[in-house]
C-alpha cells in the first residue's frame, strides 16, 4: 500500500530500475487511462519508500522526482487510487 494513498485497494505492477548515471530522475504516468499512484522503493519491494505521489502530474497522472546514484536499483510501483486500474504509461527520464 503506497504511503501517499493508504486507501488503495487496486492491483499494482512493479518495475526494477537501475540508474545508468548519477542524476535527478523524473518518473511519471502521463497518458495513463486511470488515476495512478506512484511509489518508489529503495532496492527490492521490501525497501523503504524513497518517493510517493498521487496526482502531481497533469490530470490524474503521478509524478515523482528523485536523485539516484549510478548503479542504484529501485523498485517502481504503479498503483491505482482507490480501486482504479487499467492501462498505464510509465516514463523514466
């Protein structure tokens, strides 16, 4: 359950991302078909929350920005607000 949307009962998808370079990364769900919630965990799924957002992007899209070191691996979790689900787009820049 994402810390920024504790009432979420939606199914979630997880993605592992390893930063190729040290920099500020922006992760968003712009263009998704439902109200998304993003949370980024340090390391594996059991890691601590590094970032969490519901609706900082345009419309109901989620957006987080965080600094990652080269070689650092995080788990990106795409969840839905409430019970929301559907097709989504995930961008890491």
